[in-house]
C-alpha cells in the first residue's frame, strides 16, 4: 500500500498560500551563471525524449547529457548515437562521451550524474522518480505525474522529503499565450470566473492483438514493470522500427488515455487560471465510450464534469475545440497551442489563433505593478536547469503536477463508474465510496514497486 502523508500536504498548501520565492530570470543569468556543468542522464530515449526532452536540454551550454538508459537495447544505441552526434556537430570534433545503461538504477548509482530526465511510459514515471530523488538526483519528469492518485501522493511526499528539484513536463506553463491567459483571468479581466471548458484530442481504437515473440533487444518483463504480466505484441509497447506514436499510450494497463495524456497539460493550465493548483474538484461525474474489441482500450468519446469548492465548474470533452476556455461574469478567454510538441502528436485539424477573447480589449489589457503576476518562464527545460542551480522551486513543481494529474484521474474514475462522485481534496479520498476509493491504487508487481 502506498503511503499518505497529511503533514507533507499541509506544508505544501502553506507554501502555496505565501507563494514561492521569485526566480532570477534567465535573461539576467544568461543561459546559466558560470558554475559547475550539470551532468544529465536520460531515462527512456524513445519518441518524446528524442523529439522534445533531449533537444530541450542539449541546447544549454551549462548542461551536458552524459548518459542514456532504455529497456530496449536498440534504443540505447540509437540514443547514444543521437546525443554523441549532436555534440560532435556542435563542437566540430568527434564525440563519444555518452554512456549507455539498460538498468536505470545503475545510472542512478553514478555519482557523476547530477540530474535525470524521465521520458518513459506513464506507468514508470512515479516509481523511477522516487528512486531518483532518493538517489540524490534532481528530476525532469514527463507528465502525467503518476498512474494512480495513490502513486502521485507517494511521489509528491517523497520529493518534498528529499529536497530535490523536480520539474513536471507541463511545458504549456512556459508558453506565452498560456501564461498570458491565466494572468488575465487571475486579474479579473473576464470578471468572476464561473466555468471552464477543456477540449482534448482523441486516440483511435484498434491495435493488433496477435501474440508475438519478445524481441531479444527488449527487457519486456522490466518494461511491464509494476503492472500485471501480459503477452508481448508490438502494438502494446513501441515500434521496433522508428520512433512513431507508441501503442502503450492507448492501453489502460499503462495509462488512462488522453484524459491524462493531454489532460494533464490542459487541466494544469485551467488550475493555474482558476487559482486551484493545490486542490481539486469536490464533485465529479460523466460518461465515456470504451472500445469493445482490439488491443487499445482507453476511453473514446467522453464528457465529464467537475465542481470545485468555490463553485467554479469544469467540463472536459473531445466535443470542444482543443484548448481551455475560461468563462467569467464579464466575458471569456480561450487559449490553445500554436504548435505540436512532436511530429506524431495527435492532430485535431483545428486552425484557431492561440489566444482569443469575447472582447479584443481584454487581451490588450495591461496588468499594473499591484496586479497578480504569475511565475514567468521562457522555457520549461531551461527553467528546470536554472532551478537546479538556484535551488528554488520550478514553474511546475511536483505537488502542482500531482494535483493536475489526480484531477484527470478523478474524471477517469467517473468515466468508469458512470455516476456522481464526491471527493475530499485534502484527505484525497472519496466520501463514503469504497468502490471509488479502491481505484485510487493499483497492485504493484514485485520487484518493480516502491521500496
């Protein structure tokens, strides 16, 4: 059973109330203040790592990617070649300084590595991150924070106890339009906030169910990790050729689907604008369609609802445009991405400006020195590296990431149970609902569990 610490939560809520110290802006420090190089290890070097996390780190001169780790030996070699090739091109000299690992615990034992970026499938996130902070490493953790709400609480408590810097990969916080939208909402430019609509893209059902031999280059038992044993088929894992969108994203054994996949981003943005980053809804209900055949079994078409203690309501559905729409007593603001993170991200085909409002004058509104000014970051990876040096909190610390993820998981539980649920965001338990509370955790298969 995963632990649950009220003391840690109270300390986090207190910190949220007074606000974290302001960071020294990157524009003041330059790329970094002159100091020791930060040595980075990359755990998981597939699609999101190669297309987003590694390039997000190697562009900074004050950091050096010195190791890669993956349970697929072919991906270890491809990761080494990618990083070595980048540094060779950058320096104009042959470079072979990247070490490959097949076991992340061996990487964590290397005292020359200061920090790790975790870009694994979702079901591995919390367990690896806990091991990393306990090994004294700072962490950049791809979202969603955890597979279950119980794992997320355990992760947040472990990070806070360790004193390490953990940044959640909620990079929308470092995109100007999301920061601007949330700052306008928080400063009352649409009046009193009353409702939020979140639109998410979807993933198709399907997937090849045919059992296949496990590739000799893949440690499949360790890849399944804490989840139950299941026969190997390529569409359950990742492509053996190339780095396209992997099948595990659409298997409930390893995640909840787009409700956490992109929902972790959009709900986090909504919480930022709503000023509910350290809490969650108190009522949740909704429904969803789930595939009846094929390998991929995450939710399809869905519509869920939440109510917060302050009366603000939230609807999440694929029926809305991809993005976040804040409704207030005096107008609305809509914000969305102006680009994808990787080439294989799902596309909705929508062509909307990244920032819209019911009245153009809202977007031109100036926020004076006495207004609410939200934490500002120009780059999510750069902010993490900066905070490793300053030891100040990053723009997306662990508790904020946990609360966004747990809210998505609450909506997922509501989809599965198809009835109204009542949630206590302080105790992180459902009111008088044993069935729903049983879904806060999943059994963890030894030896791939919290130690």
